[in-house]
């Protein structure tokens, strides 16, 4: 079998599986479960790089494979998956299609650029990066579920427009040449944990799970 199989990519594949399952839930009309899957994919992406770096005996080919496989999975999880969700909320005078195209295109451009720059950076230093260029794609895993939770404060007929508008804004921030400070692993963990607790609490309160 082609590819490299070790524990450094397991969490990446779990995140991908969660997003694919989430896409099926969108088709089934289970929006809340789909957003929970998106949140879970974000949590997996949070730790997969740390786990990969803990494997000290990786070959150069395994390192490059890890970068590529992570980006390919991220494209599905944080590009294609949100696009499906956004389009699910309706065409809305073309906004649904535009937002879907833009978030996938923004994600693929950013991830392709990241692959080039990260491979070069890892050849030069083993230090962890302190900031990102543009908004990391993983942020949709916390922004969009929180937007879904807040939909009760938005008139139902306007929510699809607001959601798809956020997708367009996010897609632009993906490729905008701005410096985004990287949060510490502890800070990100707290953020995602709080998001997960709030979201699961919401699901239980509404008897969805």
C-alpha cells in the first residue's frame, strides 16, 4: 500500500472522517450534528501537528507527506464542508453559490501557499511559528458553530444571508496578507473546549442528542 502509516496521521484522518460524516448529516437535515462534527474536526486539527512533531524519527519523506496530507484533509474539513453547509441554506440570489466557491477557493490557495512556505521554513528551522499569514482555515471550526448557536438572535429569513456573508468574509481573510498571532496551545484548547461544552449543552437542551 502506498503512503506512510504511523500514529502521526491518525488524528488527521479522524478529523477527515468526522467532516465527511458531517456532510452526510447536512444531507439528512441534521444541521446541529453537522456543526458538532465541524467542531470535532477542528479539535483534531489542533493536536495532529503536535502529535506529528512528537515523532522524532520521521524521515524527510514522512514529514513532507504529513504536511501534504494535513492540507488535503483541511481542504475537505474547512473548505468543502463549510461550502456544503452554506449552500444548504439556499441559493439566495447567487450568494449561496458565490460563498461556497469562495471559501473552497480561498482555502485551497491558502493551503497550497502554506505547503510551499512551511516546507521551506522547516528546512531552515525547527522552531514553532509565532504567527500566521492570513486567517488559518481551522478557525471556521469555531466561528461557524458559534454563528449557528447565535442564529436565534437573527431573524430566520436573514440567517442564510448572514451565514453566507460570513463565509465570504472568512474566505477573503484566508488569503489576505495580514499577520495573525498564533495562540498558545493552552489558549486554543480552552477556546475549543468552551465551544464544545457550549455546543453539546445546546444539543442536550434541545434534545438533539
